[in-house]
C-alpha cells in the first residue's frame, strides 16, 4: 500500500505543476515549494530546536493559534516554525511575527520528510485537526519526536475506520497523543486500540472568544452604520450571494455587508451585477458613499466585522461545507447557513439551541431572517454557547508542557 501512496503523492505533484500554468493557486503551490530547503536554511537557525506547527490552511491556523500563542507567551525563548499545505494559509500568514519561519510543507516523500525534519530539528510537532502524512509522521516517530494532533475530529465514514484502511490506521499509530473535539472521536480512536486520546474540545472556541473580547474596530463601518441594523454575510460563494441578493431587496431598512470567500476581480464584479448599488470597501476608503450594501474586497476584516452584526450568514453551505460559524456566534449574533453543515458539531449545537438555522431556498432565508431579526435571546444564547466551550488550550498546554 505504501507504494501506491508514494505514487499518489508524486502524481499529485505533477498534476498541480501542470495546472500551475493557468491556475493561480496551483502556481503558488508549486512555486512556493521550489528551492524550499534552501529557503529554510537561509531563514532559520538550523542548529537550534523548534516547535513545529503544521496547518492545512488558514482556518486550521486560526484554530491552532491559541495554543501557539500561549506557548510563546509562557515560553518566549521557544522558537516556532510553521508550515502550511495550502497557499490560502501561507500567503496570508507568511510574515507571522511569532514564528522564526513560515514555509510551505514539502510534499510527503521519505526524502523530503527526513530532510525537512533534519533542518527544522523539532522538539515536538503539533498538527491541527486534519493532515495525516505518512512519511512525516513515521520520521517523527522513528526519531522519538513527540507528535500531537489538536482539535481533532473523526467520523465513522473516514478511511481509518473502513476494513480497507489498515495503511491509514498505521499513520495514526505514529501520533503520541490526540486531543479531540467530541466523544465520538474518542470512541472511534479507542475502537482502533488507540488509548492515547483526550477529550479536550475545540481550540477555536478559545480563539473566537478572545477575539470577541477585544475586537479590532473597523472605523469606516462603525462611523456610518454603528446604529443601524446590519446583516453580515461572511465567506460567501455565488450560491449564497444569489439568495442574499433577494433578501436585500426585501429588507430596505437593513444594511448588508458581504465578505466573499474569493475576492478576485471577476467574483467581485459578479456580486456588483447581482446587487446594483453595492459599494466596494476599497472604494469606501477613497470616499465613496455607501447606502445599503458593502462588499469587502480584501482579506482580514471578516472576524472583526461580525461585531456590528444583528444577524450573520455563514457561506459555504451549498458547497463542500460551511465556514466558521463560531467567529460570528462569539459576538452574540444568531447565524444562518446552507444545508451542508453535517460535519460541524458546533452548527448542530447552535441549531439545537435555536441560535442558528439552516436554509436551502430564498423563502427559507427570508423566514430565518424574520425569526431572528427581533430575537435578542438567540444571540445571547450563541455567545453563551461559545463561552461555555472555552478551555481547550489550557488543557492541551498542561499536557504538552511536560515535554519542555
């Protein structure tokens, strides 16, 4: 099975390289890994030990960030190295101040894993939620370098729990400890005779709760809409935006902020066609007046914009799955999202608490909006839910600090 895995990794690299000719993300993926080992040697002191954090993308970074930042706060002398698999994480956080170096993770081959680990010289490795790489995990295990998975979540339909998943179960066996989000994950890992598991919850709760306590002010929005009823739609895709466009027409007394997941020029223009009169944030900075709808055409504002919301909409629910509902809920706003939320425990919990609703049609969205527009208790319930789930970071730190 290992030979098939190795072929798959090589084939993946070739496919991405081919797509890089006409796909911007593939181009970043490929170019970011060129001469990667030279880049690492020039960036960090390879004679020193590091704590290695790996994240699939930006969402996992935000999820694991509380643990990283708490380690740096308590142990400022520790050197941290961060890797990303995805360009969407690396390109935004490549200059992250608390890290000695931020890099793309070289593809998972035996040679790459040994060379990378030799250069970084990790005293421990911390992976967040996903990403199970055979050669990296095996090399860490062989060199007796502790490997922790934090905020992990497992489901019965994953390959680890299938009759044909023995190779992937082997990958799990290389981990020193799993910190997981729910009881189901504990039970599933236990069913594989893996007892090195702690039910610690999700570090995202710590992150979003902290953000809600001291959010960055978005002055332009605060100045124009501080007293208005605002609907914030975050990480939206075209299928979300078509529904929201209808709601905007139905609710002329409300203000709308749309922060799309993709901010390329073509997508922004499509939103402008869909919602005539909408103003880009970049034009707002230049002095353009905005009446009802603001389009956020840059990265990094969304987590702060939710503080101005009476109701929030979370995109992605008509695609592979919803984006981060907790950022909004932490500010005490009820949330609405599409039908693809089954992999997200917090979404299920918020629905059960009447602090969220899933929708599929324009009528569903309108009904959910009406339900929440004067329902202050729903927002309070959402914030309470987030605050009661904090503490994961502390539990993880108490465990891994034994290795320091």
